[in-house]
C-alpha cells in the first residue's frame, strides 16, 4: 500500500464505523494559544475531552499534521540519526468522546491492522498497563486482548507507568494505554537475552497507541473514575507506511523517497552510498517537509516563537546542504517534491507553493554570510581549545560571542560540537544571555499593569451582560447593576468622579479583536456620565469606564445607554474594510498570509499579517483596486451564528491562537471574505466608501503591516493630496502632468550642486592639510600629522589619509571626525614605520578614549566610538602615544 492508500483506508475504515472524518487542524492549533504546534491528533479535541466544548458527533477520526521540536516532545536532535524520528509527521487517530471504550477500540484496531492492512498476527505484540500502587493493572484490556482477540499470553506485555499510562497534565484526564508493536525480523535482534518490545526497540516497532481516558487525577493525587470514559488513539503514518511497504526505515518509504532523491540530485550524490551524506540528506528531507507545512499554515521565519522554530529548521537544513558541498540556494529544488508527496492530502501546500519557494531562497541568502562567518569563528574557537585527556569543552563566553557577534545559533554550534566530539558550556552561555537580558531590562522603563479587580471577578459570577449593540445603538431602561470607584464597590458616583459601571444590558461594544470600544453616554433621571472606554475583563461581564458629568448615578438606577453613533459608523467602515484587505492580501500575495494583529479605530485601520518581504508598489495597487472593486459591488455584509465546526467547514477563516467558544459569529461579504469575527460591521460593503492604503512596512521579522483609511478619512486624504498638487503647480509654474518630472529635475540639479560643494570642501581640506605637512611636529625624528576633519565622508577620509601618507614620505597620519552622535578615527603609517608603530595597535588604543573599538592592517586602520565629545582628547593623545611607541623602540 502507498502512504496515500494507508491514510485513505484508515479514515474510510472508521468512517464506516460512524466516525466523523475531521480535517487536520493547522500546525498552529486554533483555540490553544499555550501550544506552540500541534504535536498529537488529540490537540484539536482537547476541549472536547475536558468537557469545555461539545460537538454534534461523539466519534471522530483524522489524519493530523504534527510537529515536535520543543519541550518534552522534541525529536529534533535525533532526526536523521535514527530510522524513526522526525520533526514533521502525520498522526492517524480515532476518538471517542464518552461513547465507545476499550472493547471497541481494541477490536477495531486489531481488525484494521490484520484485516485491512494485512499484517500477520504472529508478528504482532501488544502491551498493557501493569499497574502501580495508586492505579491497578489494566486487567480489562489484558482480558480483551487475550480472551476476545486471541493474542497469545506470551506476546502480551505488562509495562509500567512510563510506557503505558497517559496524562494530559499534572491533574485532569488520564488513563492507561495499550500499544501494538510489530516484529521487524529476528535478524534485527540487538539483545543477548529474550528479545521483546520492552527489551529490543531495534527489532520491535510500536505502530499504534490506544489511550483509554479513564480517570480524573485530583490535586491530592487520587484517581477518580471519569463519568464518560473516552478513547484517543495515535498511529504514525510514517511508521505504518514503512512497515506495510516492507521497509526497515521510515526514510525508505514513498513518503520520503522522492524528497531524498531531489536533495541527492542537487548535491550530486546517491542516497544509500555514504552514511555521512545519507544523514545530511535525511535531515534536509525531514526539515523540508516541516518547512513547507509551516509556511502553508501561515508561519514565516522570525526571531521568536513559531517563526524562530521555522528559521531554526531552515538553517539546519542549509548547514547540512553545506556539508554536502552545496553553497548556493537549493531548497527550491527540493520543496516541489514535498508538495508532490503531501499536496493531495493537504492542498494548502499547493496553494502556498510560490511562497514556499520564495521564502526558501530569501532565507538561504540571508543565512549564507552568517553561516560562513560563524563557522569560521567557531573553528577558530575550537582550534584554541587546550589539549584534554577527555572531551574538551567550548566556553560559554565563546558560544555567546558566536551568537551575539555573528548571529550563529546555539543549536548549530551544538551540531558541530557533537560531530567533533566537543562538549559545550551551555550553562555558561545561558548566564551570558541572562546578563544581556538584564542589561536590556535595566535600560527599559515600563508602566505597571492594572490587575483585574477581585470585585469584577465576583460580579462576573453573578452577572452576564446582555450585549445588544449589533441590533441597536441605544438601550432604554438599562439597569445599573454595579458601580466601582478605584476598584472598590460603591453605591453612587457623583459629578466629577471617574469610575466603572456595569449595566444589565448595553449597546456599547467592548474593545476586542483589535476594534476599539464604543464611547457615548449613560443617562439616568438623576445624572449623566460620559463613557470613555469599555472592556470585557472576565467572563461575559462588560465594564464601562465613565466620568460623571452631572448629577449622580446609583446602583439600581434605570438608564438610557447611547453610543456615539457617528464614531461607531466610522469604526464599522474600518472594520469591514479590514476583512476586505485580509482577503485581498491572500489573493494578491498568497494564501500563506495570515492575520497577525489589527487595530480598528475611528480614523484609520491597521492590519498586521505574516509575510516574508515588503510588498511592491504594484502589489499594493492591485490590493487597493481589488478591495475598492468589492466596495463598488456593494454586496450585503451578512452575519450568522454557527457551531465552531460548522463555521470552519463553511470556509470561515479563524485567527489561529485565538480562543473561540462553542458558538461563533461568521461575517460574510459575498464569496470574497468569510471570517469568524465578533466586531461591528456595515450593512453593505458600499457603505465603506473609498479604501485608501496609506502605508506598508515591516514591524517584526516575518510580520508586515498595512494601514488604510476609509469613508470621511479617505476623502480628507484625497483633499490633502489635491491641495498639495495644486500648490506644487503654482510654485513650480508647471501643469499637473509635469509636476513629478519638474520635481525630479530640480532634485537632480540640487544633487549635482551638493556634489560640487562636497568636492570643493574636500579640496579645501586637502589643500589645508597638505600645507600642514611641512609644519607637522616631529617625534623621535618622525613627522606626525594629527588633524580633525569633520564633514569629510568615510570613503574620502581613506583617500585623504593615503595621499597625506605619500606626502609625508615617512611618518604617521591620524585623522578624526565626528558626525551624527558618533566619532571615527583613521590612522595611516608609512611602510618604514609599520613594525615600530602598527596602525592597528595605535587605533585600538585611541578608540578606547571615544568609547569604541577598532583595528586593521599595520599600515592603515580605523575605529569608531560612541563619545564624539571626547574626539579632541583622543587626537591629543595620539601624539603622546606615537612618541611613547617610537621612543620605546
């Protein structure tokens, strides 16, 4: 069976047994911001297992994309070294949410592997939980395997807690598990005694783990039976595919064959001929699979969290390419094979093919210089290690210098060290990193964060604010259920006081999802308060920050709560526009684009998205044209509330990492944009008015930002631009169509004039300094010319020093300049004095005066510093330092 056949047959088998086939979640799991990446099939069902979420089905099956690169599920260091470990892999699973339990799970597992997959029964072993002092042996599973399935007792192993007991966390759902192992052949036996799955992992391979979620572990350590036991199983596709194809290594299956072949072709080698080369090819193949899948799910290289993991994987692959002799970008020749292998099951890879190619090339080019310089510096550090009877250790300070100066990742240093038989002082490295963080924190000044009042938490248990702001801009008779001042409950707020107010019903939208809160007024029979901000601090409680303008407000008062409708309209236009911009970005730039943040304000919108490079003017124009075409179509903006799963199946985009409830609000603009969103929107797209993009820039590695205005703000923007062009027409005395050309002509003229002035200034300085050569002071028979030359460019400074050195015939030239809050020094020495006073040594000594560093050749060297105010001191010291050095010889 091909891997595709295995995946398809697994899902079909359980679909025939009334399981809902649930698509793989993205690697960035929605509804779980605590999880870096999906690392098991059950991740997307975690809230179902814990009871926080309910689905319309009680049985499910899936083929889940997984990535294990950090924490306890970290296989990175073993990738390529063993036949089984991977970063990216696929987990086949079936799940029961309080429906069937052990008997069905075991029977179906056995039927699938022996019937549909055709594995011989006599090659299969199973394990069950052998029990502990706190939890008894899983006698039920043992009896099912032995008495009902018919597995011989000698091929059933009782294993301990480490192998056969599963936990979701320190407390909560847990239970015993049962594993199915396959015997790969007696020729792989690696132990002297009895060979079993417990003693001989080389010969026996675990292919399926059946978790029986049976208990709820209490904080005091007790295990309480769950009222609705559940099933969670996991079968690695890579493992079962290799077994069914008769392979001893996952890398020999069709999941990896085409990818390994593509990498080998690029390297000019053959897979299977040389173990060192094969190891690098396996790393490249594995990391290429992970890279493609991450980009397809919207992750781009960055310096933190998920983006850093992607960057780390890419850089490890690039380094192994170097080990194979590949010095030019090569991943773009490997990734098409990945897309070909995985694209049928995961079409998002095909949709992101262009982005995958482009990101690979860019990252390889960016890393090339870092890799070359860092490897050279690492080799120099290794060469300086003293002889050792054991394994030598590279100091933490050296590792930190590699990281801080060259940007060389610690994990690559770890790879090289392992290959060279060297230990790393990683504790020392972490100490250096901690010192750097402390220095950075010491220079940062931040404000305290206001904590949620305990009183608000108590209120949330008693009150759930009824939000009616989707339907109306005013709530009549809205009762005031609580007032707080300085975090403490009060009965009344008086004129001039600022506090917080909770209403039973409110039309005010609380700040959420990037949309700013509504403002407006709350009016009672005895007073009036301006609403300055609205938040949802805990649960479904909506809290209004108010300033009482007149009279008093009291708990229990009936009020009229009315939002600033004009401000709300401007916010609505901008929010609906963000949905159009998001959809247009995905259409123009690529489907790898994912939302990374937003701001919806009355005067503008801001939209952050994942992407690896700046957008071209042409792309921005296409986006602007596309969104405004949708505005002109004036489609209705439709909203409906659906179950989360139904909404996602309808094609609605979710912001991964965000928490969503069982029921979600879907906002649809024709067939162009469908998103999960709780914000307020226009009734039709045409109400937005003109959408004008005003800015595009990078805000972090792998994250870009576009800003735009709509409605009245875009009209104001147009008026400002029109007035500017009119002024330019008048000032330049040209027609509108000639304004740009005339401005460019005059700028070019100004540049030429500036160049002439610079040449004239440089020539004046040169003439002055040449005149000074004859009167330069003499030290130990050597003329020393020391001058300050502010305004001379760095490149001109070197030419000037070289000319002065020739003019001196024998002597030392020291030139200094200050500009832009920095100082620089240049030392030039004639050939006959290089040994007596090397320029590099002299400039390093002078650099300390200006709080800087420097170096260079014996005949010419440069330095820079952060203290331009001490430049004159450095120049004064130059004469003394030259005198000291010459007289000491």
